[in-house]
C-alpha cells in the first residue's frame, strides 16, 4: 500500500516539475518595466533578466552630473531585477501552492 502512495506522489511531483518548466519558459518571454526618478529613466527587462530597452528623458542628462544618471541606471536595473524575481515567485507559487522549493527557480 505504501508503494502505491509513493508512486502516486512521484507522479504528482513529476507533473509539477513539468508545469514549472513550462511556466519558467513562458516567464522568460515576459517583460517587466521599472521606472525611477519620477519617470526620468525606464528600463524594460525580460524574464531572463536581460535589459531589453532603456529610455532616458533628455532633461536629466547633465554632463556635469554623470553620477546622478549612473545612480538612476543602477536603481532602475535593481528594481527591474526585483520585479522579475517577484513575478517568478508569484507565478511559481500558483503551481507549488506556496511551498518554498529551494533551487527550483
């Protein structure tokens, strides 16, 4: 009897793994957008964490203050990374029922 339960559980785990792999592939195709500086700088990032586009409002480009622009780029990239992680966790949680499965994503 235990063997049957174990076999059933293994089938469920395999099904969950397939669903998670499919979802991971789908999420890689999605994008997130992070805007900082009151809309002055926007980054679009893929689910694979590749920066796909950057928009910089020309009014914030000051040759005398490159550091401010650099800081905005760093902040936008970090925010976009965070959004990708949150998107992945939220969508994976739908499959795993909220179970934390280390190393799965």
